[in-house]
C-alpha cells in the first residue's frame, strides 16, 4: 500500500483534521508504542499501520 493511499483511507475514515491529529499524537500499542508518523519514519509498511489503526479504532471490516 502506498502512503498516499494510506493517508486517503485515514482521511476517509476519520476526517482530514482528525486523521492528521491521530497520526501525530495517538500511540498505538500494536506499533510498538509508536505513533503512525513514527512508525512510517521507522519503515513500518503503510499496510501494517493501517491494520493496526483498524484494530485499535474498530474500523468495520467492509472499510478495512
């Protein structure tokens, strides 16, 4: 998954402003206690990050 696709999925699910805030501020335990931005910088794939976001925020399967 490309990062641009990941960011579009985040914005579609949470709204552009909230998605940006979540990416910068919300620590995800499934990402080793990192934020989305930290995980991206560390080289974690966007697909893996999206899976963790979906799990953490209980995104319905049809929108994953």
